[in-house]
C-alpha cells in the first residue's frame, strides 16, 4: 500500500521518512516506509510485533543505516549521512523502554548530570549550575511530577517514576524531537494516565514520537496514530479511524 494514500503532509516538518528500506539477511524489516511528522506534533506509532517500529527508531537515531531511502530532519538534514552522536547533537533524544537513571544519585542530581551532558560524572561534580539552569531543572521537575521527590535517591523511585526521571533527563538537553519507546510498559494505570498527560504537555514545546502497545494509553494521548505493518504504513489518522480500518482489524485480530 502506498503511504501517500494515508500519510498527511504537515506544512512544517520535523521528520520525513521517504521510502526507507532496511533488510536483515534478506528479510525486509522496513519496506519503503514513508511518513511525515509535523513540528510540534505528538504522534503515536502502533503495530503488531515485528512491524518495524524499533527498526524505524533505529534508523532515525542512526543506529541502523537504511539500504535505501532518506530520513530528513527539519528542513533538509539527511540523517542517513550522520552517525549516532551527530544525530543526538542535532537535538534528537531517544528514550528506550528500560529506564537508565543513576540510582545512587538524587532526582535533582540526575537532572544536573543530564545537563552536564557529555562530561564524565567526576567532571560534572565541578559543574556549577547558573540561575537559568536551576530554573530549567525546577520546570522539568514540575513537568515530570517529581518536584516533591527531588531529594530522593533515584534508586528508591517506582518504575514509573524512573521512566519520568529519564524523560526529564532527556528534556534537560532540550531536544527538538523526542522518540519514546513504550513508556507505559510496566506502569500502573494511574502512572499510565499521568504519563499520557505529561507527554501532551511536553509536546507543546517539542515534537514527540511515541511507540506504544497499550491502546488505552494511545487513546488518552489524543493524537494522530500511524499503524505500521510489515515495515510499511498500513493506516494513519485518529485512533478511532485506524481502529475502524478493516486492514488494521485484520492485522490485529486475524492472527
Ligand atoms: P517491532 O519493534 O515493531 O516489534 P522490529 O523493528 O523490532 O519490530 O523488527 C522488525 C522485524 O525485523 C522483525 O521481524 C525482527 O525479527 C527483524 N529484525 C529486527 N532487528 C533485527 C536484526 N538485528 N537482525 C535480524 N532481524 C532483525
């Protein structure tokens, strides 16, 4: 199916995948995948296991190079020509499924370390925050609902709170585009709903692409949804629209 039947082209693009294919030993994990994400948009990517969601994120972050196709960031930066570090430096942050925080540091220190960026943990001990940086940490603490736990050791947070802290750490780098992999996995229902609200707030200042399985979570994001299947876009639109799509129903229920 051609994506151009389904994918809406926003005026102001942050990300554009154009006919991207990736093969592993002859198996096409991505098969001429094309879609657009608008600047300032919150987008959910869904699809059954093996649909190519992780490979798509790997291609955007430079972990995997496509065989053919282009991945355009912003107006015209072709990400396929850059390595992972260069892509991260452009302002693309990725949150993996498993939280990786510094368990023996406090919530505040974790955000401070994230601000220190590439510096080693030792060098960052000598890193002094200026007023604007302190203010940014306070803003992020409020956004990730950890203001009251700012002095807790990260290791004492719940799984959901660690996920929020890691999202906060990515925000300290002020990314233009945030890729988030299954944030709701392992969360309580309440944490799941708070996470959806949080991502909606984050998307006011950043473009956010979320890969997710949990349909209740996707519903509460209230955003455009792209359905991947066999490495291509199967459908795109509101969750209600794609859930009513016969091909989508077949892919999800017909196995
Ligand atoms: P999803 O994240 O939607 O579950 P993936 O992108 O992980 O899908 O995988 C898409 C397909 O590509 C799957 O069939 C998977 O087995 C295959 N695949 C992914 N990575 C590799 C790899 N490094 N080597 C071989 N096959 C892979």
